[in-house]
């Protein structure tokens, strides 16, 4: 016989989005429980590259979580030691260096996660560890969770369930979204598996300090992925790799081992230990734009579960935090209003796409990912090798990003100069990359740039109420089609 627990808000997940959601909803006066399948001492030990920018900026980490206090703990390693990105292509003998205008960090994700969970507790939310969610309950709206806690069945009744169970959230397979009641269809967008990637990381230690301790390093990988080496300290490195699920799978651990063995910058690397075993973790990652709608009756999604995260640009942690905050705030607001319908939860979508705007930015910049995904990895390697380093360095050294027309022209001129050099020497022939391929890429980037602006405007006008959603989505779908046509994409390459 299962026990029953009643809460206003049930948050599934003890990661970043779940902690921001639970702390915020509790701070707003809701009765909250946070459910996490891992035991307390292992919670927050999550697969991640651990790169995080601007952790002390309250606009990027809104709500009651005190990031300043977390970063003040030296064990978290939010020390701002990273000041450049490097792209190593050993085969092409290229080492591209892009400096950051401000500093970045490679943190100890476990220490960070443990602090987050402490702060959820301080805000007054209950936390149930060793609690595995097995099913959802619905009666016109999502109304609860069935779980196993310490091996015993428990039913959680809820006015709102917040899904922060990560990318490819299991809850999205459990909820029958078309069985929920709504005028017209339920707006929640269920993502497709090809929109995800699979990623894996190890924490490795070297005897001697590495000579790239101030840089996060990427290297090309077959199947549209990359290998990374992100130093937490000069002798402790987060090493990992990932690929997109639309491509052929790669045996991740073996492929990483192969790269490390051949990498001269890591002569004596050993895998570190945590909890008495080697520190190796893998997980899915969302490689798509944020879901068109992240709400359903009695249900809100945030973080990886809502694809408000973009790990490739180091916005996986930040996107989870902002959307977790929003989910917690809007869940509490709906509970206080006594209305947890889709229309009442709508503010979550509107906040993320238009008001705060982080999700709108991620969605519009996804146009670049669409353009890049239609190219082979060898073409992209050739393009990276042509980036004009001197121009980029001098700009990034003074500005926070390359935005002005003068900057773009300067990069384009530098790239064209490098292109002319490679054109005459035929230096990419052995990659099977022709000059025509390269011209196509530059054209594609130019086309994508124009569409990023158009998507930006469209997402900025995301409807403030549910009533405007279907019209807005139809217009966005038309924009997708025009974009794909302009890029000349085959049906198979049309991402959404
Ligand atoms: C290998 C890898 C490298 C990455 N590198 C970076 C990077 O360098 N920088 C960056 O910003 N982002 C990076 N990301 C992305 C970033 O880690 C995610 O965006 C972020 O962790 C998402 O947070 P979340 O809270 O939504 O989900 P998660 O962190 O995945 O948390 C989900 C939580 O839910 C729990 N859970 C899941 N299912 C259940 C269940 N059935 N019952 C109970 N609990 C459950 C899990 O145990 C977990 O604690 C990376 C991701 C991966 C996989």
C-alpha cells in the first residue's frame, strides 16, 4: 500500500533547474517538495563540462539562490582562471585562440550542486532523496507523481508538477499530453530524440601542470561533435566529448581514451576518483532551441527538460538556472491564484522568451546550428582554420562580443584573405573539402545571420497570453520553411 504526501508544488530533479525552481517556489510561500533519485551525499554529481560564465551576475542567476555565497567557497573553483578558448586541430596543425573579454570558470560541479541543495533547504522546501519517479498522475491536468522512496512506493499529490528531470526527461514519456484538457490542443511541445546529443566526461589528473590551464580547449570529432579539455586547475581537467543523436553513435569512453593517449599536451593523465570509484559520467544533452511551449495543465518544464540550455555555448548551467527560477516563480503564482491551467502558467513561457529573453536568444541563434549541421565536420574544420586570429583577438580584447558592422567586415576580410591563401595552395584537398564547399559555408553563415535577426524579432514578440500562441507558432513555422529553402536544405536536414 503506497503512502500519500500532499504538496502544492512537486519539483522532480535535484540538479540546477530543480534547485532554482524549488528554492524560488518555497521563497514565494508555496509548500514545495524536491524529489531526487540519488542519495543526499551524491546529489549534484552530474555529467557536465563544468564551464560557467558570469556566475555572480544576478540577471543570469535570478531568484533567492545566493550565487555570491556559493562562489565564495574556494572548493567550488569559481576563480575566473579561464581567459581564452582554444581550438586544436592536430591533423591540420592549427591552434586557434579566441580570448574572452571577461573571464570564465571551470567549476567543481559536485561542490556547486551540493551548495545549491543546501540553499533549497534553507528556503524551506522539503527534499526527498533516494526517491525515483516512476509515473505521473493526471485527471485532466497533471496532478501528481508516483515514486519509490527508499524502496517503498509513495504517491505525491500536487497542484503543479515542475519537470526538471534533465534532457530527455522521463516525465515527458509518462504524461499523456493529448489527454490533458485545454481549449484547442495542449501547447506543450514534446521534443524529438534527434534534438538531443549524448555526452560523456571524465575528470583526469596530470602529474605536471598543463600548459593550457587558462583555456577551455575543443578539438574536432567525427559525427558533428567535439572533444573538450576544460582545466579545473592546472592539474585537474574535465575531459569529455559528445555527438548529436541524429548521427551514427560513437563509443564515447573508447573514443575519449584514444584522443587522450594521442594528445601530447596530456602526457601522464589518470582518471581521478570520487565516491571510491573512477570519476566518469555521461548523459543526454539538449541540442535544440527551447520548446515552443514549456507548460501544460498542472505542469511546467525547465532546464534540460525544456531545452532552455545550450551547452555548446556554455549556457547549459545558466539556462537551467534562469528557467528553473521562472518555473518556481510561476508555479507559486498559479498556486496562489488557485488556477494551474495552461493559461495561468503561461507567464513561464513569456518570461523566458520575451521578458527576460534568454530563451528567445537561444532560439534565434539556433539558426547558426541549423546552418552548421548541414555541413560535414571536415568543412567546418576547414572554416575554423580560416578564422582570422589577429582580427578576432584585437576585437575580443576590447569588446565583449563581435557585433558591430565594422567588426564583422574585419573578420570577413581576414577570412577572405586566408581563403585566398588556401584556394591557391589547395590545402584542404586531403579533407575532401573543395573551394566550392567553403564558399557555400560562407554564404550559409551570411544567410543565417540575416535569419537570426528575423527570429530574434519574432521571439521578442512571443505572445503574453496563451490566446496568441497558435498564430505565433504558425508564423514561426513559415519563417523556418523560408530559411530552410534559402539554405537549400534537403528534407532530411530540416531540423524542426
Ligand atoms: C557531458 C556534458 C557536458 C556539459 N558541459 C557543459 C558545460 O561545460 N557548461 C554548461 O553550461 N553546460 C554543460 N552541459 C549542460 C548542463 O550540464 C545541463 O544543461 C544542465 O545540467 C541541465 O540542468 P538540469 O537541472 O536541467 O538537469 P540535470 O542537471 O540533468 O539534473 C536532473 C536531475 O534530475 C534527477 N532525475 C532524473 N530523473 C529522475 C527521476 N526519474 N526521479 C528522480 N530524479 C530524477 C537527476 O538525478 C538529476 O539530479 C553539459 C552536459 C553534459 C551531459
